[in-house]
């Protein structure tokens, strides 16, 4: 039965309660991250799945700063004008830091950067390229903005050839204008995903390229109906999206969009059945699922073409290989690590700034 949220102080349903993260693998990764001065979205967003994902060697890192040029009503990221400020050495620093960690799968996400001519697309692609040079074994997902629908920017970002190109449509068509920033758009997001899917098909016939899947995510609990959720999945499938995830929206602060309903697990199970019937390679749907939820498992099951495939052994093998690769990187580049960028290198990159 569907649960109404009631007062914002009312307790959440039992299915939204999780254990605090822990275990040897979690603490080992946390210590390695701190020693490399690397901070993850998983921790800063207090993701409920951090323990599960880290045990599988998966984590999410933010690029291009922590100030977003958009103000979506569901998101707690700071909104403002970065005025073109870009750390031009970030792709190198982030790639080196991640390469030293025994990760199997990394999600490189970003804030929207409408102040940059290409929205930050080249910056993301350069990070992917450099990380690939250091750790060819690692699976890389880019979870990016819509780049205001600019074709050149979408192509530039995809040219880095991540294993997964992800962009979240977030909500159903009817709620897009009230939930997302006015510069975002339902059809614009579909167009970005469709363009990425066409590029992915081109890569599939190019022996010099890695296979690239496309992915999107939907939040529920914002006031949509189940029929609208299914319609959104159909639109994503028509755009060529390979993987879809669905999770419960949780209100970050009282200033954000209210939770209109708590969707029960059996409804998420229905969403998953519908998605697989539509032909998605994989669907992860559940109250606590987030766009990067257990991304390594999702990716491997998608490749297997079987949503019920047991990929635990493959993940363990990949984690073991990742640890060995990370150790080699630490040995090879430790002496060559560049010092932190001086403040004068963090000034606005004038050539990249979008002029009013």
C-alpha cells in the first residue's frame, strides 16, 4: 500500500531505513581516499547505499566544483555563478587520485556549468581519457548535465568514450517545469540521451572504441502517477537508453520540493517488470536506488543480457584486479605526482566563459 508522508517530522516507512556503512572494505577505501585527498559524492550526499557500492569497488566523484548554475527544487547542491572558474589541472589530479584507489567502477559526475561555453564537456572527457591511460581496467561512467542541448558539447563529452554515458531525466514530463530548473527540459534531456545513443551505436562498429551504454534515472514521490512513470520509461527507451534506474525522492531540506508519496517496494518491482518488458538491458528499481546504485553490478548484468545473472564472482575478480592495478599506479607515479595547483591557476578560464 502506498504511504503518504504526512508531517515532515513523521517517521519514514520501514523500507527506507538502512544500516550505517561499515566493514573492512568500506574502511579500507575511506582511508585510501583521505590519503589521496579525494572526497566523494557518496559521502557528502550521505548516500544510503555507500556501504553496498563501496564493497563492490564503486564510487562517485564530482568534477567542476560544487556550485551549480541551476536551481532544481529537488537538489541540495549550492546554486550560484562560478563565473567561469575552472581548475584546469583537475582532470590530471582526479585521474591520478582515483587510479591509486582499488576501484572497479567510478562515476564521474558534475554540476551544471552554464557559465562555460561547452558546459564543461571537454573537462569531463579529458578526465576520462587520462584515467583510462592510467587504469585501462577501470569501468567509467559519466553522469553529466544536458549541456543546454549543444550537439558539439554532447559529442565532445562522449568522445572521451566512457563505458556508460548517463544523463538523468529526473521526473515525468508534467512535473519537469515545477521540479527542475527552467533551463532544463524533458525533451532536451531526451534529445541529449538520443544523441549519446547514436554515438554509442557508432562506437559499436569501431574497433578502436569501447562499447558505450546509455543510462538515465527517474525519481518518484514528487506527485507523478504510475502511468506517467511508465510513459517516461517508454520515452527513454525510444531515445535509445540502455539502462534505467528508479528510486524514491527524499526531501533534502524543508526548502525543497515536498515528498508527495512514499512508493512501496512492490510498486518498484512493477516498474522493473515494465522496464524489462520494454527491452531495457537492465533496470534497478527500489526505494533506496539512486542513479549510481551498485553501478558495477548493473553494468555487468547489462552486458550479460540477463537481469538475474549472478555477477558476484566477476565483481570479486575485478576488485582483485583493481587492487593490483592501483598498486602498480602508486608505485609508478608516486615520485611524479604534481604538487597542488597554486591559487593563480584556479582563476577563471576566460576563453571558456559563456558571455551574458
